[in-house]
């Protein structure tokens, strides 16, 4: 048996504002937003073992911030290494050009 929903009842009552709320944290008001995510059961068990009841959101927030920070550092490191390698010839030339002057200064 299929239930028919009248057209007047077919509207979305879940707006962004319903899921946004302010929390005071150390005197700072932060905006929070409720999300519906799906995680593997094993991941949920790990979260439950690592945190107290009611602190899942805080753990996920900290994990994401840590991951994004780590990824940002790794991307910067990668770009710096690429730049060093790309400019190695130029840098070596500059060092060679100034080597004689440096030697002269250090001998005096």
C-alpha cells in the first residue's frame, strides 16, 4: 500500500537556519551547523572509543582541522621542494658568482 502525500504537505521544512545555532566557547560565539554524514560502522566505533558521549562533533571537528592543517603543510612543503629543484641551477650560478667576493671578505 502506498501512501499519497497531499501537495500542500510536500515542502521541505528543513532550512539552513533550523540547523544553525550559536554556542559560547570561552567568551567567543561560534556558529555551528548540523550535518548529516555517513561513516563506516568501524569508524563510528573508533569515535565512540576515543570520546565521551556527546563529544563526537568536537572530535570530528578537531580531526578535520588537524587533517586540513597537515595537508596544508604538506602541500606547502611539496611546492617549496619543487621550487628549490626548479631554481637549483639559478641558485648555483648566483652562489658561484658571489663565492669569490665572500672568500675575499673572509680572508680580510
